[in-house]
């Protein structure tokens, strides 16, 4: 019996205004403008909050690039690039939520001066569609109750509020879910 290898289509994904692609360590300056900005870093997990400069960001990106091929699809971390000026304006990731690692979480970060243009919604829609095409049956987003922009983005994506929990990250979080039929 021949061995069948399933090759997963991976981003880059192209939307009307954006490209979602793998990170490169050469993105460190632009990535630091996203993850190092106080408006973004206040919502990050503690390990990411300690990224203090572009050099530290480069080390983080190197680790992400190395880890990417070993993540269980559709998990991954991607840069969001604006086509108009080829600028890296943010990042998206899909990861298994701790501690049970059963639920996939979508999360997103944009450079603050690009908020308010619908970029998180546009990029997320493409990534969600791609993830469901890989066979994923549901996807979650979690946000602290006072993270109003993140909650608004989850709702804009058509995600359904399913409750509040403290089972992930030891934080009280609002939980949103979407399934292929919600698209
Ligand atoms: C969460 C975050 C990515 C949302 O950014 P955002 O730009 O508000 O997200 P959206 O893509 O949903 O954009 C919606 C806004 O763009 C506007 N908009 C303009 N054109 C639009 C379009 N074509 N489609 C949708 N919205 C559009 C909407 O009216 C809305 O404006 P408003 O906020 O003034 O009401 C951003 O606030 C962020 O990086 N926060 C810090 C990190 C974080 O908390 N991440 C989430 C938890 S991990």
C-alpha cells in the first residue's frame, strides 16, 4: 500500500488589502513597532510583554520561524502585510489553548496607528476560512472583559459569545466561538 502524504496548503493568503505570510527574522523592526507598543503589549501574555527592543524581537521571530513547521496544522504565527506600502502592520496566530490543548484560539495584534481600518477583521476572515478548509470544526477567540476592541473584532467576525472562563492562562476571559456554518 503506498504511503499517502497530505500536504497542507499554508499561507500566504491574499485579501483585498493585505497579505498574510510567514514571519521572517528581518521583520524585527516592524514587528517591534507592533508587539513593543504599550497599547498592544498590555494585552499580551507575560512572556511577550518582556520583549524590550528590536533585537529581542528578532530572537522571538527566529524562534517563531523555527517552530512554525513543527506546529500541528492549522496552528501557526503569521505576519500581516499591507499591500499598499508593503508594511508589516501586525500579526495573527492560531494556537491550541492551554492547559488542555484541545481548542484552537485565533488572536491578532495590529500596530496601533493602523487600528480602525478593518484590517484585523479582513485578515482574520481569510485565516479562519483557510483553517476551516484544513478541517478545523470550530475556532475560539478569548479576550479580557475590558479589551473592548478585541471583543468588537470577535463580534464583527460573526463569532458567538459562549461564556466567561478562567481555565485559560489563569485570567478571567470572555470566550467567543465560530464554526464553518457561521461564515
Ligand atoms: C484587537 C485589534 C487587533 C483590533 O483592531 P481594529 O483595527 O479595531 O480591528 P478591526 O479590523 O475589527 O477594525 C474595526 C474598526 O475599523 C473600522 N473599519 C473601517 N473599515 C472597515 C472595514 N472595511 N471592515 C471592517 N471594519 C472597518 C470599523 O468601523 C471599526 O472602527 P471603530 O473601532 O472606530 O469602531 C487591535 O485593537 C489590537 O491590536 N489590540 C491589541 C492586541 C489585542 O488586544 N489583541 C487581541 C487579544 S489577543
